[in-house]
C-alpha cells in the first residue's frame, strides 16, 4: 500500500484525487489549514472522510512540515495547495506569492533533505501562459503570466524543474488548464453561473452580474484530470505535461449552455459593459455585465495541446464541454 500526501486536500482537486487514490488502494494523508468552518464537505460527498488522515498545518510553517515528513514515510507527494482564485491574487499578491511560491520551495527542500526518493507532483496552471500569442499552448510555449497568481505559479514550476535537474529528484509539473466540477468553489465563474441561474429560476435573485464574458478557456472535468496527475507519477522518468481538452469556449458559451438546462431562452443585446442577456419569454434581465468583476489584466485566449500526455500517458479527456456543464447543473438540482 503506497502512502501519499495531498496538500490542499479539502479543495476540488484534492477531494477528487483522494477518492481516486483510495480506489487505487493508497493510504492518503491530507494536509490542510485548520478552520472553524467545515472544510471536509467535499470528502464527505465522496464518503471518504474517515478513510483519510487529516494533518493540520500550513505550507509556510517549515518546522511543522518537517515533523510531518518525519512522522510519515511518504511515497508520493501531490502539492495542490495554493491561493488559486486569480482575481483575488491582485488584492493579496504578497500572501499569494508566499503560499504558492515559497510553500513549494519548502516542500522540495524538506524532501531533498529527508528522502529524495519521494515522488513529487507540482500543480501548475495554464495561467502561466497568460497572453502568449501562440495557440494552442504546449509544453514548449513561452510563458507570459499577467497576474500575481500566474507569476507565483511560474516560480513553483521553475523551482520544481531546478530541483529535478540539480538533485535527480522525481518531480512532475502538471500544467492543467481550467478544470471544473460540481464541487467547484462559488467564487469561480463556472460555479457562479450554474448556481446563479438556479437561484434566478427559483426567484431567489433577479439577475446575475458577471465580468468579461468573452475570455476563451479550455474547460475540462476535474475527475478526468486527476487520473492524468496519477499517471504522470507512475512513469519511470518524471516530466512536465499539458493536461487539457484541446477545445475552447467563451464564458458566454458556458452561460448559454447552462441557460438551456434551466429552460431560459436568452437574447443578448448591447455591447461592452452595457451588454445584457434577456429571457425571451419573460423579457426579464438574466445576465448583466459589471466592470468590478474584470481583472486588472485579463487573460483572453487559452487552449491546450495535450498530445504529449496522450502519447506518453495514454490519457485523454472523457467528459465533453456540454457534459461538464450538465454535471454542474445536475449537482445544483440534487441529481449528481
């Protein structure tokens, strides 16, 4: 039985990965920050809370992390912990950088010191590409991050490669493009859309306010992506991989698809911040654009080329864009 550490275990990816590893007969230890709120609701959803060992610490508490690695003889470490809400990284850039950059470095240095044979996975992100002109993006595409989040993640990406090359450690960077699920946090736009439309349908709110609806994203399903994460950690040689669907849709496409689920017949009128979506039947405004939801710098065009993962990991996404939207809407209506 392999022993794995997952940082950020209470998040979307952490819960899906925990469930996946437990099915693979792993023993899972999860690292999380202590909170008065119930952080384990996603683990509860999978029915695995009692099958996971939760250790409370912080990526910036080096002494605590050192004790954790002395306590357990880990085979694999999956570093998923991060301040991952991009818009918020502009508000708290120092904290974002400390957690996302220095937190990774502390883990790598502890592993190098205690047991270099531990396999390490670093959760990288398509936000590192930022506004690079190349499309689609692959493992050789130049990075051009435009947010504190993307920049902090780029540091972790490069320091992980540095430790792999300098010390011969097994370290993988998974450059995951947007991946969603019914268990997404409410601050993310996809969840905001699927939950918001439900509330409009039920008469709980009048309309939904959003920011830039013309950003193009490569959206996949988190449940598919954790399989790719695990597969790259089972290879004899560590490497970096793009994990994506190879397709892209705008936020507006996502809205329209979710609206169909709730039987809204949307009609769009206006331009820029004056653009609105009306329900064709009731004539009521369903979607408004609000400048306050725009980032200081926007990322407009992301789409990944996962051909390397397809060839070397024998992996490809299973869930289509329409199926993903339906899964998220089903969850809001207790059907998932």
